[in-house]
C-alpha cells in the first residue's frame, strides 16, 4: 500500500532512540524528510547519519530539552515547515502517589503532558495558518487501563488522551488532523532494561526477562516498529478521515482475560 507520504516532512520528538527512533525509520522508508529532536546531540547525529545513508531523504537534527517552553518554541520555529508533528518524548517516573516526590511528579508531567501540549499548540498554530497538517501523539495504555501503581504515568496519559480527542474534534475544521496511539509495554531500551533488572531480582538471571511477559497477549510485548508503523499509517492520506481517535497498540490487552 502506497501511503503517499514521499516528499512530506515530519518533526519527531524523542527521536534518538526507542519509539521515536522507530517512527523516524518508518517515515524515512516512506520517503519523508525528517526534523529530529532529543536532548542527546550525539545520539541524534548517529540516528541522522544512519537514516540519511539508508534512505534518499533529508534529515535535520536539533538538540533540545523540551522541559523548557522556550526550547519547545525554538523547535517549532526550526521545524516550521513540517507537515507532521509526532510527539514521543517524555519519561514519567513510576510509583504510587505516596512514593513519588513532588519534584519527580512535576518534572515527569512537565516533560510529557505539558511538552506534548506545548508543542502541539505551536505546530497547530502554524498548521492552521496553512490549513493542513497532522499531529500524532504517542501516549500509552496506562491512560486507558488506569494504574494506581504508576499514578503519574496513568494521570498524564489519561489527560493526553482527552487532549487528543478534544483537539482532534475541532482541528478538522482547519484542515488539521490530531490522532494518537496507545502502546502497551514496548521493547525499547529503557523498558527492556527495567525488565532485565526485574528478572535479575525475581528470577536470578537478567537474560530471562522475556519470561516475565508470558501473561501478556501472545506471550510477548510490542516492538517499537509495530508502534511506528501504526503512526505512519495515521499520518497518511489513507487515514484522512481519522481525527480525535486513538489506536491501542496492545495485542488486545485492554480486554485480555
């Protein structure tokens, strides 16, 4: 299926690794030029070099700490020609309400929840002026299956789901679509690292981490590329009447017995 994305440009946050890096790969394979941002300039440069060598596209990188609203605005200006914004950056700390410090709670929500909202506001304004564009938010299943053991994550994700639905309900009037995906646990470096630590404690061997996923649908977790490919479809003309909707990338976890 031709997604008809060739020649478009995408701005992607959290693009140096994990799901953000996988989104960059999926879009590059479709001929999309890229504006990538993350905090680590060296990792960004490595990603840009790999993608530029592999695909016939233009890749630009901008190192930013998106906790800072001024840097959000700077990236929006640098990537102002982007047809798409894909919000991925944001690691919110796990834990129950009485185990999280106020600083950890606020910092996590500032980066993911307010980072997504702030960048969406900047890019939405630009897209509205030219009456075209798509914003895709990579959120998470804990906003659907509410998790009191990870109260900050579940609260931030639920808020972003509501934000995506509300903005997407209005955006079509201005030629813009706003969509989202909710990945369940995904095999990023960070997630696998956490699973390896847990396997070391519970099973005595970090290499047995995949045994901890046997209760998941299909006995496994998602791959970053599975999430990224869904994002690519939602950005494309093949999804041109989808706005305000979110796709759960969870293998049926929401209803899994």
